[in-house]
C-alpha cells in the first residue's frame, strides 16, 4: 500500500490551522471582555438603576426595613433652588432641617423606577409631615418648568429642589437613581438605599417611626 508522501506536511498545516483558530478565538474573547469592562460603568451611571429591587429586596414591602449604616456619617450640606409650587425663588439649605428626620431622594422624571416609588414617598410625606419627617426630592439635571409640571400633574406635594448641574449628586456619590439617604434628627446619615424603594413597607415605616421618636 502506497503511503501518503505529504503526511508530515498535512499534519503540520492542520496543526497550524488549529493554532490559528485558537488564537482567533482568544482574540474575540479578549475583545468581548474588554468591551464589557469599558461599557459597564456607562450602564451603571446612565441607567435608571443598576438593579431593580424585587420582592425579596430588604427595601421593599417584603423586607425587614432599613439597613442602617454601621457608623455615623455626616451629610454634605448644600443649598438648592426649590421647585415646589408656591415657593418659587426660594432656596433650601439642608442644614436648616436639622432636628427633623430627612428622606433625601435623588431622582429624575425620565426614570421609571423613580416614578414608581413616588406614590409611596407622597404617602410617607402625608402621614409624617406633622411628626418631624421631611421628604426632600433632589431632581437631577432637569428644568424647573419640567419638574414643576410633573409634580403638579401627579399631585405630589413633598419638597422638591433642583440639582441642575449634578453637583450635589456628585457630592453624595450618586451613580444610579433613584438613590435615597435617611438622615436622623441628630444630623447623621443612617441609611442609604439604591434603587426603587417601597416607602409603605411596614419594616421601613417602623424604622422611620423609631427615628422620629428619638429626642433631638
């Protein structure tokens, strides 16, 4: 039987093709991983929220309540123009609210998660505005007219201020919205919540009630 005189050459070419294919595969994987690394921050910073809070989230109605910070953190003071109806031209300074429990909520009208949590923020405001709790909704990078129309159309009455250049959001390290901070009567941030929150959650309401019952 006649042997193939090019066996060594055929085997060599086959090996080269296999090596070339492996290198191409690894190159494609590298490009995919690089693209994911590059674009991931964009999805986190421009998306409404990195993860939607599901039924099992500690910040929803099924959760136990606020996950309070393990150490005292002082909020950064700021002054922003008020967009709420009837107070045009006024400015809110956060430190003026010292002695109240403050729910500081960063949001925008284009954000579905922000819009979906606002009815529970309104409910929280309505039930506790006489008890020393103040909701401050910090709108990010939208005009007064647009924000005022949105609040009026939806019947939201809690305090709204305008962070038109995103400076205050940057001070608080906000990279996704909605993001909320709960500030105690003593003037410390006691909780930070990222993503849609159900402020009607019994656990959250109970924790806020405990904060309200503390002496100044």
